[in-house]
C-alpha cells in the first residue's frame, strides 16, 4: 500500500517537475517568479487537445505541436509584456505575469469554453508489477518526464546554450562582458520553458480533465517545488517536485486527500526554517 | 608622418546613474600598445568610467571609439566582439562553473571560427599555465589571486585589442599584486593595449605609460608617470 502511494507520488512529482524546471529557469535568468506558469500549462494542454481531438493527430504528435505552439507563444508573451519591463523590479514583473495568467486562461476559456475535455487516447488496462498497479498513463508520464529531464540536463551541462544560460543566471553583467547577449538567451529560455510546460500540460491532461482551471491545480505546488529545491537550480526543482509529489501522496494514508497540499506546505515551512536556500540552493551572501 | 589612430578614444563623454553625471567631459586617446592607468580617490568615477567603456553603463553625452569603430551605441556583448575585453574588480568568474567552462563560455557567442577559437585557447593556456593545470576544478574553489588570473585568461580568450582592468590588485596580498602586474606587463609586451583603473598608486605609476588622474568625475591631469612624480603633488591633486 505504501509502495503504491510512493509510486503514485513519484509520478505526480514528475508532472510537477517539468513546469518547476521552467519556473526556476525563468527565475534564474530573468530574476522574477513567473506566475503565469499554471496558465501556460493549461494553454499547452489545450494546444495538444486541439491537435489531438480536432485535427485527429496521435497524442505524441499533438504534444510535439503543442510544444512548438507554446514555445512560440511564450516568446511572443515575453516580447510583448516582459521585455518592456525587463529593468523593473521583480514585483512588477510578478504582477505582469499575473496579468498574463488571467489573459491566457480567459483566451482559452473564450475559444474552448468551460467544459471539461479529454484527449482521445485508447483506454489501456493497468499493469501489475510486484503487487504494484501501474497505469499506462503513469508509464508514459514517467518515460516522457524522464526523457525531458535528461534533455535539460544535457543542454545545461554539455551545450554552449546551457553554459550561457548558467552564466546569465549566475551573473548577467559578467556574462555580457563575455559576449553573451541576455536577450538572446532569454528567448531560448522561453522556448525551453514553453516546451517543458506544454509537455507537462499534456501529462496533466492525461491525469485529469482539461479545463481552463487545469493549471491552477498545479501552480502552487510548482512554486513550492521550485522553492523547496532552491530557486534558480533546475536539479533542485526536480528534487523538490519529486519530494512534494511523494509527501502529498503518502499523506493521504493519514488524512483526507483534500488536505494533502497543507501537508506539503507544512513540510516546506519546516524545511525553509531549517534551510532557507532550499535543498540544493546556495546561500546568498549580501555584501 | 601622421600619428597612429588611437586604439581607444573618448570624446566629451559624460555618464552616471540616476539624475546626475558621475563622470563628465572625459576625452582620452589611448595609443596602440600603451598601458594607460587611471588613478583617483574613492568616488572619483573610475569604476563608472571603465564600465562606460565596457558598455555596462550608458553614455549620456559624447562618443567612444575603438579605432575607427564607433562603440557608443553598442551593447557590452557587441563590444566584446569588436575587441574590448573587460575584467571586473569582483565577481569576475562564474564560480559554479569549472575553469574549463569559464574559458569556453568566454568565446562561444562571439561568432568566431572554431579553428581560430581553438588556436586562441592554446595561446591563452600557454600564457596562463596555472589555469591550464586545473581545467576541471570549479572556479569557486580558487583563491583570490587564482580567480584574478582566470578572469584575465577568460578576457584574453576573446583575443581583444584592448584589455580593460578594474582594480586588478584589489584585495590581494603584496606578493600576488606583484604577480598580477607582472602578468599585465607580459600581456602588454605582446602588443596588447591595457587600460587600468587602480587604487594602488605606486603600481599604477610603475606600470603606466601614461597616467590620468580623475577627481570628482573630471580629468585633473594626464601625463607620464615621470612628469607626475617630478612636477605634481598627488596628495593635493586627489584632494582637489
């Protein structure tokens, strides 16, 4: 029973990990918390729904189209909203992202209505491994999320773009005098964030119904995961997401499922009192 | 015979943060191969001046040129591509990256040919053997003097025409200060033009071909070290 709950929590954590990575990349490079991450997830799910249910594409191809569409949307939103405010405070950008969140959610509502929708996928019987019940959706989620995380790891550690992103995140002024244009890196960051969030939207849409409030189910947990892992650290975001996923699911053994998020926040509060920089964040020294 | 075009020049530059100007009416011509040092009391605008040259602070008035290239409206990354390399006083390496990654990231977005980059890397590693020995070490684990050498090496990866150094000896022991300035002399001996702002007046006068005294954001004096020590009371100059 506990093993089943831990497995379920792990898979939930993988869905959360992708937008948590996107959020932490945005924070690292542009230094503001993007509140629109939940709405972006919703829009990503809707893009995939349109490609799957209206254009009758297999879900894999629908996810690819959704990733491209949300990447373009993210770059466009940055150009229109965040770039003109680039030199403003993080609070200003946070409030702007709240506005973006409401606009994206209501555009989705205007185009597709409030009805709950779901992908057109074949229903498959759950598999059993060592007394554990594993749904096909969980297998797809785990494989997709792990592949995406591996791709992010390779990009950040072994490519010029990844090194530049780490440089800008660490010290934008030094990166500039080493020839790295922050705006160019920001555009690529939004592309990556859009792809990750769209994939998360598809995985979330497999887990529950797609409606305009889909992203709201995840936004607070995504923020919590990024903070828990250490804001600005993508690997910390993964660790935070998996931790929260497991904690939330295992808490349902003791308390009603409606209260599971409360348990997560209590765990975060305790951790941040003991280690405010998060699990993998570094202590910032004020000079 | 016409004099050579200055490698770095400013004409009537003024700049600052917020409402007022920190530096005003700065007109400099730095000749190729020169070591040009700027000294002055705290708050004189030295750091602002070098950040203006690097492109980190906008010029409000005036013009900056690198040879015949107008730099005034170029961003900091664009200036690196033209041949201006800047070493900040502090936070001048990426501590969470290895030494090798610090060197790589210094050229990857300059649009240079890979072969030229590899050749420059070999030259830099030969110039900085202490850096070459530890490519896989995280830069954050280096001592202050080692970080400074790495910062120089990263700047040199761009094969600059002018090297801007912001107080290279700050916070270092006397022994390390000697090593840093020896390295600067070695780089200059290869033909590199060096523009230094420095609090260490003794070293600035020793190493400079010309010295500029900046006080309250304006040029108070520009002369050779010999002329300054022979004819001027620096104490009086600094206090205005």
